[in-house]
C-alpha cells in the first residue's frame, strides 16, 4: 500500500459521511428541532475531522515538494 493511502481513503470516507449527513439534514422534517440539531452537531464534527486531515495531507504534500 502506498504511503499515506490510508489517509486519502479516510478523506474519502469523511467526505462521503458529510454528504450523507447533509442529505439527512435536507430531508429532516422541519418540526424535528432536536433531530436537526443532532445532525448539525454531527456535521460540525465531521467537518472538523476532515479539515484537520486536509491540513495534515497538505503539509505532507508541501514537505514532499520541498524535499
């Protein structure tokens, strides 16, 4: 397995999860405020995880280019 390929697979997984949560959010009944808040909380968590991973991958790419 290529170095870092697990990280790229994780990025794909997080991106897919985010899309799934966004679809659930759009389909959620408007009166289900607790449900919507829970989905929003999960979206924020996944976005933060994805942002950290993208930052990590970006640093690795820059480091390889500079080397």
